[in-house]
DNA sequence: TTTTCAAAGGAAAAATATTTTCCTCAGGTT
DNA sequence: AACCTGAGGAAAATATTTTTCCTTTGAAAA
C-alpha cells in the first residue's frame, strides 16, 4: 500500500495542508474502514502512534473537514462518522450493527417544494439490515 | 390554546408517561417552533419555569424520545433538533439560517441496493435556501 | 377527598465529549 | 543547513449530557 500513502500525502498538499504521518495514517484508517467515528480512528491510530493525543485526532478531523478532504456523516443513534470525500453517493445504515455503507444515489428524486424554496442538494439515507446481519 | 395543552397531556398519558407542566410546556414549544434544539427549548421554557433544570429538559427529551412522542433530527453543521412525531415526512434545511422545514416526502424513491441489503425506511433531506433567506 | 407511591423535578456532581492553550518539534521551503 | 509556520502532545479549559440524591407531585387507589 506504499502508493496509497503517497496519494494521501499529495491530497493533503493539494489542499495546502502539511502532510504529516499522523494525518496520512488517519486517512489510511478511513480508507480501510470506509466510515469511522472519532473513537475508532483514535484507537486504530494508537496502534501505530502510541503517544498520539486525542486532541490531535480532533484537530486533524476538523482541519480535514474544513479542507473538504473528509466529510461528516450524522447517523441516527450513533456518534458522527467520517469518510474520505469521494463522488457523491447515498448511505445505507444497518440498524442492527450500525455499519454505514455507500450506495449509489437515486437517479432522480422528485420532491415537491413549497414556493420559494431553492434546493441545492439532497441527501438520502436508507436504514435497514445489512447482509452480515441477516 | 387551552385545548392544545389537553392534547399534550393525553398524548403523554397514552404513552404511560406522567403529564407534568414541564413536559406539556416542552411539547408546546416544539409545536410552536416546529424544530428546536435543547438550548432553544431550555431558554424558552425558562420563561415560564424560571427554575427548571437543564437536566430536566434533557431527561424529558430522552424520555419522550423513548416513548416515540418526539423525534431527533440530525442536521448538518448544527446540534440535533427535535420535533413532535407526526406523519412521515422529509426535511428541508436552510443553509443560510439553519431553519428546518417539513416537506412532503418523495412519492417514490428508487435506490439500487446491492444484493442482500434489506431496506426498512428512507430519509431524505434537502439542503438549500429558504424563502426568508433569498 | 385523603392517602399512597412510583415517577418527575431541581441542584449539584459526575461523566463524556470537544476545544483551546502553550510549548516543542517537524514539514517543506529558501 | 537554516528558517518559519503550522502540527503534535500534554494538560487545562469548555461544552455537553447523564447521573445522583433528595424533595415534590401526578394520578391511582382507598
């Protein structure tokens, strides 16, 4: 996965952020897990960076959110999860295990908006049971 | 609005919860505002119940959530808001003022789910600009 | 009505969660 | 190699939410 690390480093630099081992590791964790909350990221990264501070994880999450490198997903009944920004998509959340999955967004979505409402974008979330939990 | 208070009282009793003036007031605030976060509810209710504890607001929100009387709405970039449970609907969130509006849900929603995913329900949120902010 | 009792309210403390401060260190440029 | 700004770590400060403990009250029963 050497190449991946380089990708993350470049991604950070493109956004005018310093590429640090901690940030690269965080992106690696998010890439592998798909969707992770702060605690997951912190516990995972501690395996490689034993003395990393939780504050660093928070600070990097906020910085990378601000740069648009990652995005926050607010999930019902759970702490927010984060994912690396990619092509627009929707989410499926398993109500058994809580796992979040990316799914393709509906091709079209006709919502009836009252007069004067200007839609900019839509987000769709499906709750249900995932294959592993059936 | 006398009648409304009776409605709230009955609503609580139907769910086996004690009807207290504080709970009735909270429901009244939610009904009037539509969607409110903890701080809004607390600040509003303090006008009538000067010495109410923030803990009481939290406890009642959790209790009424558990009973299904109210529901939590996780809004991007904001603290969670709560609303009285009503017929199923979607939400429009104004990215300028943060206000949440109820809108009718899309008639149909065809999402392509990978094999093995069992959808139970969908939630749609539209971000955009509301009439007041245009 | 009065009595009764579990559940609710209030105050304060505790537990969680997140951000900030402050100082040292390191990434990336000169 | 030297420089400088931004990043990391530790700890403190804030913010948020829950719990504890004791008093009060809603509402059912007597």
